[in-house]
C-alpha cells in the first residue's frame, strides 16, 4: 500500500473525552471514528487489525473443532419468547418493529437462534458433539458505553455454542474452549487469566471469564500468582484426548473477579507472596448452562437408549473488537501503539525520505516489492513530508518495522531499519535489512 494514496487520518491530539490510553490512541492513529455513543466506524487501519484478530480467533476455534456459520444480526422476538428471555433482557436489548409490525431485535447474543437451527437438523446423539460459532456484530444498549471499543453498544463478538448428549460430554466441550481461549490470547501477545465467574443473564452454573491485566480495566481480579504466570497450552494438544488435567491444573488455583471474590478463601488458599490483586479487562466469557435453552425450546436428541432428552449446551464469547483496545492497553509507549507482529495492520513500513529522487525511489520500490513478496504486507511511505513527521506518524500507528531509505544511505549502499518495540536501529545493506525483517 502506498501511503500517498491511502487513508490514514492521524490526529495530533486525542479528543478530551477519551479517558483511557487505548481509546486515545485508536482515535489518534485513525483506527476508528465515533458515529454515535458506543458506535464506531472502523477506518482502514483499524479494520485491518480487527480482521487479523478475527482470523486468529477463527484459526484457534477451527483447531479446537468448532465450525463457523454466520448468523443474522436481526432476530425474531418470538424465539426469545420461547426461551423466556425476551422480557428478562431489559433495556439492553434494542427492539425493532418491521413493516408488518413484527417484533425483531438486534442480537445481543445468539443462544436462541443457534438452538433453533440445531433443533431443525440434529436429532440423534450420534451426531454429537457439535460446536458452531460465528463472528458477528452484536448490539447491547449499554447504560454507560465508554472507553471506546472496550464497552461499545455495537461490537464484534465471536460466539460459539456447543451441543452434547450429557453433562460429562458438555464438560469436554467446555474444556476445549477453555484451552482454545488461552491459545487465542497468547497468540495476540496477551496474558489472560481464567477466572471463575457469575454466569449472569446467560444462565448456568459453570462459567469462566478470561481477563487480561491492565490498570484501566473495569474488573478487579484476585488471583494466585502461579495462575498469572502459567502459559497457554499451545496448539499441539490432543483436542480429542482428556483435557481435564490441563484445565484442572488452572481452575484449582484461586482466581475471582470482584463479584465472586471471597477474601477469606483467598487468604486461606494463596500464600501472601502469591496474592495478586489487579485490574483487568474481560476479553472472553464461557458458560455451561445445560438444558436452559434446549428444554423450553425443545431441542431434543435421541440418546443411545432410544429416549429423547434435551441437549446440553454451553456458549463461549470472545470480545473481538474489545481485543483491539486490549492489545493496545497491553502494548504501547509514549510515541504510540506497538502492535505485536501477529496483528499489525502492516508488517513493515518502507520510509522513502526523498520521494522524487530517482535513485532513492528505486531502492524504496525494490524494498517494497521484496517485502510484499515475502508476505510482510508493507506500507510504502512515499508522502512528501518531513522525515520527523513521517517517523512520528509511523511510530504512532505502531508498524513493527521501519525500513528507511535516504539519499545518503543509497549513495553508500545501505538502508536503516528500526524495530518499533525496542527502538533499536541498524544500518545495513538492503539484502541484510530485508533478511532481518523477514526472519
Ligand atoms: N452468549 C455469551 C457467550 S457467546 C455472551 O454473550 N457472553 S458475554 O456477555 O460475556 O460477552 C462475551 C464477550 O463479549 C465478553 O467477554 C466481552 O469481551 C465482549 N463484550 C461484551 N459486551 C461488550 C461491549 N459492550 N463492548 C465490547 N465488548 C463486549
């Protein structure tokens, strides 16, 4: 992408109402534009990051055996009347009428829709387990939308739904998601803690939130230090094997958010030097709720004994758009965003310090082509601007590498590279510079 033809509207100052650093940086770096309270347009750079995060989530869901679908944003109120949630959901639900005076709603989640699909097709225990997921915009008319995409009204969620013959099988599905979530956050460069949670209006009796630590987080967490330090299981686990030990190893260590916190238990179970109290951002939430939806909605399957029983369900959410803010909270400095390579909107920027000078243009062009061929998705900064302004905007938007081409270096046969995360600079011949960036 040539920056002279691109749309990357950066701002010198963040609007005064942006209170937390990720919101400020998302506005300044031109990732999003607020259109209404809690409703954002995604500008080109923001959209690229959102898609990258979405893709990481997709790959890890697929790996864990979930199957992607795409559900509608608008849902029939009648489905929610079947489950009994239409009235319970309250003012957070955006209710709409169509021209035939039918009640619709903009989906805040999709347990009812997916249960309707499941019951239409799946009739036997032999077709289980199944886990269907989608990555779709949701709407919740939050009382206090704030912190930019962290608590939006319209937001992108990955929501998965598992179906099993009984509680033991459902627990296996739950465990798969539990571990897949840890892998998702690790790939995004985030340390996420699974915390026992209150299932709230989704219902059920087994639930975990996944919380990343950040001072600006809305939740307070109390956790055993060993859990905070424990890594993700990694992709090479046997997803069909017994995952219980890996989950139990984590779930037995104390971790709770404010509403579930039990100070006496915390002190009894966690030695003083391991007691971690911190603020965090909830970036995922998983639930096992058994027959809560299948019973009223009559999603029955025939068991091995020939009897029809309600299927056992769970649902599993990841805040995809919230994660864009979460990654920034975890990775930024005074100059701006520092994207982890896995989600950077562009892998590298080729900075042409003298656009229009034929020899400089030629080297910049050659670097740009080589990085494109290596799959680095480079940005070519061919803007006619001061070097300082170029560096400042590339630092702000957080491109992981800068490859700087100027007249002096070109005369000497070198370019400069800069790693955004460390600020480390090296002057090298072009070939060596390209190798350092492409690895
Ligand atoms: N049906 C379940 C699981 S699919 C569910 O809706 N869970 S949830 O309410 O916890 O939402 C899942 C995730 O979406 C949360 O962990 C959070 O990361 C994200 N999320 C929830 N509300 C918002 C919001 N207003 N703005 C941005 N992200 C949100």
